[in-house]
C-alpha cells in the first residue's frame, strides 16, 4: 500500500474538540504517552553519555539508527495492529525527531574525512565520528537519506497533511544544511541566519492555517525547526567567533522579543523570553566595540544601548514605558557629558536628541520622562550656543544692545496681540501634561 493511501489523514481536525472534560482514563493515557516519550528521549541521550563513547563511530551510528527503526516499527504496530492513530503519530513524530541526529552523525563523518586529522573536533569523544571508511560513510548517507524522506513524509502526512509539501521542503533543506561539513569561519553564521530567516518566513505562512495551531501542527513545526537548533548547539561546541555570537544573539533577540508571542499566551514565558531577548540585544554593542577595537568608553556604550531600548520599547509586552524612560536617561547623560567635555558636535547632538525625545517619547507615547528630558537636552544645546552670544556682546556691546532691544520690543508687541491665545495654549498644554502617565 502506498504511503499516500494510509488512513492517517484523520488528523486533519477542522475544529477543536469541545466535548466534556476527559475522563480519568484518558488523562492516564496522556500521562503514559508523555512518560514513554521522555523515557525514549532520555535513553537516547543517556546512550551517548553513559560510558559508550569507547564504541566505534560506526557502531554508535547504527545504535542510533536502530532507535529510529524501532520507533517506526512501533508506529506501524499502532496503525495496523492496534488501529490506534494517536500512538502511530507519536511514534513517527519521535522517529522524525531523531533523524536530524542521524544526519548530524553522518555530517561528522563527512567533516572528519574531508578536513582530515587536523580538523577541529569537539572535546566530547561521543561527538567525534572520525576514522570511518569512505564506503561506509556512503552507505550510512544513503540509508539516512532514504529514512529521512520516508519517515519525514509519513510523519508530516499524519500531523499536517495540508502542509506536507512545505514541511518536506523545509525539513530536507534544513537537514541538507546540517549535513554540510562547516564548523567554523564566516560561512557558519551566514548559514544559521539564512536558515533562521527561512523558518521565520515559513512560520508566517503557517499562521493563516488553523490546523497548524493544533497540537499536531505545532509538533510538525517543531520538527522542521529541529535541524536549526541542532546546528546551533553543535556550533557552540567549537570556539565562539564574533560573527557566530552576533548570529546567535540576533536569533535569541528575535525569538524572545517578537516571535514567542505567536506560540504562547503564558505571561511567565513571554516575560522570561523578553528578558533573554533584551540581554541579547544589549550584548551586541559591547561585543562590537571589543571586536573592532573601538574606544571602550561611556559614549560608545551608551549610544547603542539608548537606541536599542527605544527600539525594543515598541516590541516588548512588559515595561515598555520603563524602556523608554531608561533610554531617555542614558541619552540625556550622554548629551550632558558631551557638553561638559566640549566634545565635537555636542550642541547638535543635544538638539537632535532633545527633539527626538520630545517627539517620539513625549508627543507620540505621551510620557513625561522622555518629554521633559528632551526639553532639558534642547535647553542644554541652546545654552551652549549662548556662549557665542556672550562673545558677540564682548566684541560689540552697542550692536548687541540694539539687537536685544529690538527683539524685546517685538516680543512685547507679540504678547499684546496674542495674549489670550498664548494663555489658552499654555493652559491647554499644562492640562494635557497632567493627563499623561
């Protein structure tokens, strides 16, 4: 019977089950499935850790392969022997989840063969797959490729039949990237960013499909992203370069600030993810300063932090006002320090920063802290230029006095003509400020 004729498409559930609460027996079955899945995963991890690193790489690969085959057999028994679809979906989903590990093992063999004995290897012996004969590598690669196509297609057909084509393409491309013998250099972070961007685009496509938000759909989406997370974890086993650190920080920031809100409504998860994403963003500045040898001072650190806090305040769920307030304080401290030290372009920095704080933080978000700190920055810039006025008075007192007198007379006339309008405007302004948070 062809795979397309399997009656596993019953997983396409149009609407969630709104029946009465599940019985205690159903709860027990659910707990048993969770426990069995965890035992399988922990056993596979334990095999690699518990004194089995002395096995030859070939044997380690075949033991992992046996786990995948056992899971597939379990899925076939559930589907044909027990006529039970949920167990079949679970077995094949676990098998599809183990396949990227198989691909990673074959990739380690290819990497050791291509790079030779001088190739950098992880410190953990159970992750080293060197000294494998090329013919055996070819056999392992062929077996892994066949299983990857068959098991992934079967799993995705059971979990999300509507999106099988997209899921298969993403899974095959992800595992192909995982297979490449790249462990260092600039190509690795580029590959990570490309994979992450591709998964992000696919996830946006899935947002319009209600079935992909069910448990089966979420499982399929997790399987697609698994090669990326394995690649990230594998990369961290080697010396961390600047570009790799930047790529990892960018992905953490994107997931923690923007993406996590699409997957969960848990306040705790969103809050912790926001904290992790914020820390990742704030670490980018110091890493850049250190890598490029920029002056490690208050200016080079405060500028990116202040800009990042304002940018993050438009995306975060919690404490957006605090982000803008802290960013305003940092920007004001930066401006005042530059003015006191007579830094180049300090007056222009004060005026531009002040206008930005007033317009963005004050008028747009109606917040007092950035609004008044912005006015303080503008005032600081104006006072700096007042020094030129003092110099003009010292050089030509009579000309300065005439100019000031004319300006005062014009101001008096303006106040007399627009007195009531100015009073009303000031009153409305004060009332508006009182209503701000």
